[in-house]
């Protein structure tokens, strides 16, 4: 069974640009969550999608957005990049009835903003 | 306001000894707690969890203890092995998660090094 797949694994952007990150959850998983990991703040919740609907959103500015497709694949977008957006972006999926909160994470997309 | 705190950024133990990783939380609405382990260049992997109705959960070498009155949990690894060297994250969720069980609040992590 394939795990959570995130693309791209590494990318470099400059300030002001935008970026789109992709996540393919484990087959059958309908919930997809996104987290940002930085050295100073640890893992911070961005948003969670279930059946193409955003169910929950973290405390991030509107430059951070996401969506989920009918096949449960998800994308997140960051517009007008700032230096502080440099981070590891982690996607996680969860199976229905898996027992609350057990997320399976992908390896992440490491974004560097210059 | 950091609701989940791991006050020790790092911990070093000898192989075969016990590793104890600690975590404190401030939000009394949290009712489910998890530990994740993360190796470099990989995503976090689920290790063990505990519901607030319990005070202990054991899985092989890993045991999590929950002290609700102190808002404190700990992860015990016995015996510690060099392959356990990783960053360990404490996480929590609860009734304030906006109706979703999948919004986790993480601590900043503790780097465990197990020396051979």
C-alpha cells in the first residue's frame, strides 16, 4: 500500500512568487491535513479537508490556501511568498474510523524562499 | 500561546537504559494525546496514543503515562536502542478542534540520542 506522496520534495522560490504543493493521500483516506514545520515553531496546523470541504483552518494568513479534489488528492498554495514561509510542509491523511487523530504523514515538501 | 510544551529540546541516553520524554499541556479541552517520531528527511510516524479516560497505555517497549491533574504526559522507552534516535513530538487534540479529530496541536519536539 503506497504511503502519502508529496511533490515536489524540494523547491526554491523568491519573495513575491507563489507556490503550489501537491499531496496524494493513502488510497481510501478521505481526510487530508496540512502542517508547516519550522525550527522555531515546530509543527503548526494549516488546514484539513474532507470530501473536498475544508473542515478546519489554522491561524495562518489568507496567502495560504488549499483545496481537495474528488479523488481526495489535495493541493496547497502560498501566494506572495515571504522569507518566513521557508519551511517543511507536511501533508497527512487519515482513514475514516481509524481511531481519532492518527495521521499518516508524507515526507514533506521543503520550501526555501530567497 | 503554546498549548503543548516539550521543555527539553534534547535528551541523550545510553543503549539499554530508559528514555523518558516529557510533555505538558495547558488546554483542558484536550482529550487525546499522541506521540510521533521523526527521522531526518522523513515525515513523522505515529508511535503511541492515549485517551484522557486512561492514565497509561503500553505498546511493546513504549509506554505513555498521562497525569490529567498535572496536565502532563510522558513517554517511556525501555530498553532504549540506537535506532530510537529521532525527534519525538507530543501532540494533542480535543473538543476545541472545530469538530474535527484531525487537528493536532504539536509540541516543538525533543531530539533523543541513544548512544551505543
